[in-house]
C-alpha cells in the first residue's frame, strides 16, 4: 500500500518524516496509509467529553487494518451553555470555522489518505460532513452516541418550569437535570445533535447502528473499532465521500429526518452539505418530500414519552430505513462498501410503538413544514410534529421585538398576552449576526398561554409549540418581517403552508420605502466577517460564492 506522503519529493518526504518522528511516530510506520482522526473532544461539551476514549478504539481498528492513525483536534461549542446570551451568536458560525479548520489541517499538510471524523452536537457533525464532501478523501463519521436518560423528558421540563416560577432553587434544578443528562453523550432528546447523528448514518457516511447506539456502551466502543477498520478499507478501495453523498443519498437522509420529526436546523445543514458536494438542496425539497413522507416516530420534543435512547433497542436507523424503504433509493453506496439495500437486509421490522409501520403513521406528512406567503417570500419553517393540532391555524395581532432580549424582558415583566403573535427580528445569520436559537424564548412563553412565535432567527431541536423560524429574507436583508408593526394581524395555516401578513399593499409599500434595515452592532471581527460573508437561511446560511 502506498500513501500520499510517497508522492512528496524525496527531500521533502524525508523532512516530513523527520517532523512526524519527532512527535513519537515510528519511522517504519510512515510508509503505511496515514489516517487523520479529526477529534472535537473537549471538557466543556457533554457530547464530546468521552470522544478521546472512543478515539483510542478507532486508532486500534486503524492499526489492526494496517494503517497509521494521526489525531488532531477541532473546536466544539455547547448550545446548552450558550443559550440566552450573546454566546449563541457564535454557534452557527462555528460550523464554517470547523469545516475550514479541517480543510486547513488536511490540505495544509497534504499527507492524509483518509480521515475519521469524530464529533457530536449541533454544528460539529454537519461541519464534519461538509468537510468530508469538500475534501473528498475517504472518510467515515463517528458520533458520540446519545445519553441514556434516567427520567422522562416531561420530568426535566417540569423542573425547569418550577425553577422559572421560583418554586425550586438552582441546586434542585441541577440535580434533576443530572438525572436527564446523566453522563457524557449527546443530549437525549431529538435535537439537532441526535438528528445529525442519524443523518450521518442515513446518508451512508457512518456505519449501520452508529446513529443511535448509546454513549459509554460496549456497542459504541465496538463501532469505534469497526470505524477504524472501515476507513482503511475505503482507502484501499478508493471510495470517496462524493461517491456516497449523492443526490439520492441526500434525499434518503431527508426522508429519514422528516419521518422522525427531526430538528429544524436540518434546513440549514443538509443544503450546506449538499453545496459542498456540488449539489443543491432547498426548502422546496424539504416541503416536497415532507408531503409524501409519513411521521412514524414521536421522540421528544414531538412527544413527552420517548427519547433517542428508546429508539436504539427497537432497531434504530436500520429499522427506520427498512420501514421507509418504499420511499428510499436503496441502490446508494455506503461506507461499508455495500449498498443501502445490503446494509438493511438484516434489519428488524418496526415494533409498532416507538417506530410505527408506514401503514399506521402518527401523521400522513413529515414532521417539518415549509410555510410561504407575503411575510416569508423565500420560506419559513415550523416543526409541525411538535405543534398541537389545535394550533395549526392561528391568527392574532403581532407583538414586535427587535431582539431576543427585548422579548425576554417583556416576558419577565408579564406584558405578553395569550393570543398574540410574537415577532422577534434582527436575529438572522446576517442581522444577528450569527442566527441565535430562540429556545429560551419558547420555554418562557410556554407559560403565557396560546401564543405563536415568528422569527428570522432559528430554534433549538428541543423547541416545541407554534414556533416558526428561519424567515427568509431576514429583516437585515429587507425581508417583510422587518416591516411588521405591533398590532398588525398575522395568520398562520400549517396545513395550507401559508404565513400571511394581513396589511394592504399600499401600507406595505409605504413602510418599505421608509425602512432602513439594521444589523446588530458587534465588536467581534469574527462575527462582522460572518455577517458580510453569509447567505440567507433559505440557502443554508452558507458562505457567499462571489467574493
């Protein structure tokens, strides 16, 4: 077996080998294929705290298959810690930074024949999948696996609400939270982190079973070892990500997301991954596929009963995809070196409770709906599976806030009323800048009563209720959400896929003529650069192509 290092000039190859030997690498190993382990381990993010241990199993698999593992790190930010303050502005922008850092390490050194992408959590997994498509060297994704919660989601949620009402103190809330988040791993609900872990498997870039196998389990360790062996096999066969991450594979992954009621943030991440692979995926594709994809699971926040830990014992992603097979392209290639059809041949059938059969779904359409209308000409998104059916049609007066902070202050003051449509603007990728999640706003407003939230920001995968986000164009780019005034009537109809701002065209034109779109001031050079370089949510918040 040859490696990329062998293509260096004799002198530069010797110099490179000398530097690698200085790090402790054995000279005799440097003619083997060199495999990068891209690890987002840190001691801050629960989904990443155990990845150094998993990396050891991956390395053993790589070495046993005859190659040399070399590990480097990238960053990871915890969405839970960044909620409800300016730190959240950095979370979505970290996606591009992580993908760029992987490119710099791989292309900068030029020595790697393949890579294992070892990460978890909301922006890290999509960033690593983006890097795999961009670099197009053999790659396998391995995530950290979900936590196994000891209490039900509704118990955790009740404790948070009790704290907000002043009924329990901080220590009591932390104690309950530790029962819901009991150990390192991906937070147990079907948020963006678990959704993207499932996507990696559904896309074919992670081994079967890896999307839901629990963190800190013997099965997760075995998958790590198998991942190490799999990457060497892919290198030997020269199977590259773009041969796997095809248009058909992306649509397969989208079917799975919609069938499980996955995170709304997939409307940003799947288009971004597609773009790196030279393909296009749009909000229109989400809605088109949603209309033909039944919802066959209800994992929290789509219900209070099940978490991702309940999905794995009944078959996980292979069982989901076996049940969805009539809607999938089974001929696609995967990192096993085999087709999806081959991978699913031994999968269990749906249990009928956690995973329902296609013949008896929870609802006939997928868990995400794309709304359009004069308030969102380029689209807006709602997790329809997490909205009570009685709220699918909603009409009320707007209550406009220029930022999340303004909304939270009003909520704390008790001035928000049931029946209002809460509009939070200037929170998009350009205007935020950084497109914060409004998860804390949904938690606070849930105690108000019957309200809707509309924003050009985004929502946590854990958010539920009538929360409509990702409005495009955003206010900073001249979108109609920037023209809404408090008292204007807004009508929502999820079944009809409409979002209507009930003002006459003359009023809208007058406001448009007087409007001066704003961007939130920041002293961060990083966020200023992100604001200047980023496209709208409808385009996946990817970087501009025409610098």
